C-alpha cells in the first residue's frame, strides 16, 4: 500500500493517519490565519497597545500614523479572528485583547518547542 501525504496542510501525515490529522489541519489553519494577521506590522502595534491598555479606535489613531478609519478596519479583522473584542462605555466602543484568541498559536508553538 502506497501512502500519500496530506494535501490540506502539507504536514507530511499519511492517509492512514488522516482521520487523526483533520483536527491538526484545522488547528494549523487557525495558526496560519493568526500569522497572516500579524504579518502587518501596524496590526502587531495595535494588538500590543491594546494588550497594555484597552482603548478606542480614535485613541489608537491619535498615536499612530494612520487614520481612524484604517484603525477600525484593522480592529475588525482582529475582532473577527477572536483576538480583540469591544465593549460600550457610553457612546465609546472600547477595544481590549482577548487572550484566549492566542491559544491556537500558543499551543502550536508549545508543540514545536517540545519537539526540539
């Protein structure tokens, strides 16, 4: 029997192991999505600032070389990925980091460190 490698995530898992690897492929897609989001330095900066102190899009924009509209677009992507969330304080929408949003990345990195 010839084994074929997983084409979904290029992990090298063979087809007889595929049933176990579907969860692996889903986790890898989450990790790749996070790496992709953090591929833009401005998003990393926004995330870091919110990790230090929750804030509004306007507060972030005043401290960055981009418009408030651009900050909101970046925040929407981070929010869709589960990395940030927002709460209303009066009319203000205050964004904060959801640390559990990083769990797929932390888990993936922990696995890699254990293998070395």
